[in-house]
């Protein structure tokens, strides 16, 4: 069994960042950011629940890791692609790309010779890219109700 390395980011930091961005997207985002953020948060919470119910890093849990990761990332990809349809901004395309890379990494995790740690690390990198892209999309959007500016005529 693989050992925990010193460069591993504690899970609570990852979960806090992902849920924080999802809540920001729900609060300030447009419908695309809300959909992607909410789907990613539900996927994250489902993964946490499954890992606490089944021991994810036990030998029996590792047998199903590829399918579990695929079941978590595939709905996010579907939502990203649905949101990318006729999108006016580019962040949705970047989010779809990161989500596609996460799904490809999940599929590659089932190949012999690829350890669970490498699959989990790649998936984490793509999820950081995805959720950071959502955050950038939320922070760079125009406000929903732009302030009304009174234009004065010549005095």
C-alpha cells in the first residue's frame, strides 16, 4: 500500500476551497456558474460520503476507485458541456476542458502500472483548475444590476 507523502495537501484544505468557491458561485454567479459549482459540490460531498462509508484507500476500496472517480466526474463534465452550449464567456470552455481532463485521468487510472496516488493527484489538479476557473468566471462577470449613472446635460 502506498504511504502518505509529505507534499500531500490535507483534505480539509481542498474541501474548504471547493465548497467555498461553490458557495461563492451560488451567491454571485450566473446560472452557468451556479450549475457547475453546485454539481461539483454535490460530487465532492458524495465522494466524501462514500469514502467515509467505504474505506477508499483500503485494498477493497482501491479496486473500485476508478469507477467511483468516474461516477463523480462524469456528471460534472455533462453539466459543463451543457453550460458551454452557446456560452458567451470563455471560462465555461476552460471549465469543460478541465472536467474532460479529469474524466480522462479517471479512465487512465484503470490502466495497469498507474497507481491510485497518481490518479488521485491528477484528478485533484484538474479539479483545482476547474473550480478556479469557475471562481474567475464569477469574479470577472458584470454585476447583475449595474449601477444607474445619471448623465447630466450641459449646465
